C-alpha cells in the first residue's frame, strides 16, 4: 500500500451544536437547569367578564352672552342648568378712571369713586352649585 498514490486530504470539521438556555441556572451537578413549567391544571376555569365601555362626555362650551348681570347657562363642571352668581372685582377700567380723575384735579376723594361703583368693576360669573369659575366679564 505504500506504493499507491493517495489524493490530497481535506480536513473535515464537525460542529456539534450546544443548546444555550435563555436564562441559565446552575444546578447541583454544575450543568444548566431549565426552570420548571407552570403546574398543569386539568380543570380550566373560564370566567366571562362583561366589557366595560368608558364613554367620555363631550366638553360643554360655555356659549352665552355674559355681562355684568347674572346669566342663565350650563355649568361646565357639574353640568347643571344654572343662573350664574356674580361677584365684582376691580379691573383696568376702575384704575384707569381713578388715575384720570386724579390727574384732572379730583384729588380730595372724588377720584376714588370708580373703585366703589359696580358699574366700573369687572364681573366674575360662578356656578352657585359647585362654585366653579365660569367667566370673567372685563369692562376694558
């Protein structure tokens, strides 16, 4: 056999796949241990739950003609049909008139008259049920 001609030898590489666990845990023997499956139940309990539909209510747009007097409208907070409660507060018109009267020469107390008259104040509209601030009517 030594006289026979042999062809070139091609090396053969054999790969053996080794399974790798996704979350390896080492057991007592040093090898990998896979987690045990959840316990099997022979009786499946099926509960049919009714779906709950949440329907959002559309926002209420306060559409009305607000002035310094109480107005009938729908409260956006409690959604009741109400007549607004009006409170008056000092606004730009009150301060402008007070300053103008002081510059003209009414310095002896007459310039403070616009600060006490409701006609020159801004009006805040509130809901009488829930005290929600609905609108501010500004004079200027």
